[in-house]
C-alpha cells in the first residue's frame, strides 16, 4: 500500500497493462489498507486516496476500492470483536467513497462473519455498490466450514450488488463451487480464479496454467451464468486479454431459481420447500425453569450450551433461543447466548424476544440467516421490527395477531398474514423469508378454534403461497 505514494507511476503502469488487456474494472491497491495492518505507517484515508488516484490515472472504465480481511480472527476463535471489525471496515468504506472509487469489492474472505461485518460496514457508511467474494478450499468450503450456497444466500440477503468467489483455486476447481452459487441467487455472480494451483519452484510460487486454458475454463462458467470475471493469483495481463477475447459477443445467461424458505448458520442450511418440514427445539427458554433462570442471571451459559447439544442429538433442525427475564440486560445476554451457542452447535438459530433491541443485538453479528420469532401484524410491531429484519437479511416468523388480539376465525387470520407479507415486501423482505404462525390455543379450552387454526394454515399455504410455523405443543 505504501507503493501507491512512493512509486505511483509503477502502480499506475500495472493498472494500465490490465486496462490495455481489456479490463473494464481495475482494483485499487488497497487490499490491506486497514488500520490494523497500516499501523502508524499511513492513514487509511491517505492509502485509499493515493491508490484510487493511481488506478484512475490508468484510464479504466471503473475503479474498485479493495477491502481484504483484517488479518485478525473474529471471536470466538480469535480476539477481534464483531463491532471492532465493523469499525475497521467502516473506516475503509468512508475512505473509498471520499477517494472517488466507483464501487467496493470485498474479497478473499474466509470467515462468513467477517464478510458480514464488512458488508454491513459498507452499507452503513457509503453509497457505493458492493461486490463481495469468498474464498474456498479444495474441500468446497471456507476455512471455517461455510459452503458456497450458504455464503451466497447470506450475501444476497444482506443486499450486496454482486457476489462470488475469488482466489485459492483454479477455474476448473471453482466451476462446481460457483455453480452452487448460481443455483441459489439471481444476483450477478463473480468468478476471479487463480491461474491453477501453485507449485514451489526455486522457492517461489509458480503457476503452470496458460492464459488460453484459463480463459476457456472460465468461458464454461460464463455459459452457466457467471457475469463478472477476472483474475487472481498468477493471472498477468495476458490472462485478461484471453478473457476479453472469450467475452466478445457473449450475452449474459440468466440463472437462479425460485428459492425455498431458508435459515442458515455458518455451516448448515435448513431449506423449506412446499413439502418440507423442520423441527424447532424450544428448550432454551427460562419460562417456568428456576434453575435456568438463576444460571442466566449469573451469566452462566453452560446450561444453554448443554441444551443445544442435547436438542441437536434429539433431531432438532433449528434451535430457538430465548433469555427473556425481567431483571437482566436482555440485549447483551441474548447476543452472548447466540455467540456461545454458535460455538458449540452448528444448527441455525431462531432468535426469540419481544424486545427489538435484543433482536438486533443478537442478529447483527450472527454468521448466517437467523429466524426471528417474531413480528405480528400490529403497526407497532411491524414498524419496529421489519426494518431490522430487512437490514440484516433475516428470515421471520409472522404471527396472525394485531392490536385486537388473535382473531377467532381463519379468514381473519389469513388477512393478517397477507398484511404481514405485503408490509414485509415493502420493507425489502421477500416472501421466501417469511413464515406465518397461525397460532394454536389449547384444545381443552376451545376445540372449535383449533379447527380454525388448521383452516388458516391450509389457506396461508395454498392461497398465499407462504411457509408456516406452528407451536403444536400448545394444543
């Protein structure tokens, strides 16, 4: 990064070689330009200003400000807190916009939580388009076990403008991985592969792949639906020239199919199509459990972790997390519980709280698409919760009740479900991220109402085309 100031002509010459080879976008020399790496050598603003100027002088159509990993592991594996990571990336996002970049590319991320921190920081601190690419190993997952489909679902839900894969592997090895992304998103998909796998020659990394072989392999991905291509390690301007030749005359190919309701952790996806079902374990809840209440008041999360492991072993697909007590700091405790559970159990989580502040504190650092329980059709609930759910890309349980309570008849509950779906769509939450709970009352007190619940469930599925959730133990 210092070379952008000490040798700007050399940096611009490198950019120019790629522009002359056919690059429409060049990536500014800012991959490591964060305060953790720069230290006292250079400010973040200076690094971005100098690097973007070098790139602009080469005459590209667009200049992308580059954001790479912080170089530190996020909690719980490392010591970097999520909000500190957001602060680091926010500084870069502001510097990129101030320097006059046309877009931001977040790349070479191996931790989906770090990617989420970077995306949120860019969304909250700049107006630039966001491209985002993860890095995967030969086993088909990131270093921390995230598969391409789960990464793509979360990046899409967070609202990036284009998403994909870069680094680590050559285009042949990346093809099946990028195909997983193409199948779960309609967003533009990016492929920036290495020039094959490196070998060590005389103490230096060498790449045996030739430019034409590389470009031909990438062309297959273009024909499958990839729409943004470039190069990573080992790809000199000759590779870009071959890519540009392959692109000549090609038209973008549409991709992506209608998506099921999806809830994910960093490692596991739970997908609910029209005929699928999932079990939500609800034992992580202090209601009526004095020992668990006392443990939570002490900040002892060991009982929650044990419940999570036991419910996973018993066959739960999703784990509900509720720590609501009148005498605790619920936002802090719920966030801590989610962090602890994510460290011991790979299952996706359902964040359960009546407090919007607690919900936001828990979903913000969560490394996946959580299910939030719940929002209802009252104006107060929708106004408080829908913006949070949209901003963080959450899936949601919508309750068929409003200011008047729970309607006794099925058609009224279905009308509330329709209102929830319409308002969610206006807030930016697609129908595939909403499940409707038509609410179960105890049959012993009102058997006729149980039938109304069943009728409402059927109508929500068949007439509205939405997934449903139901607390069947209440019956």
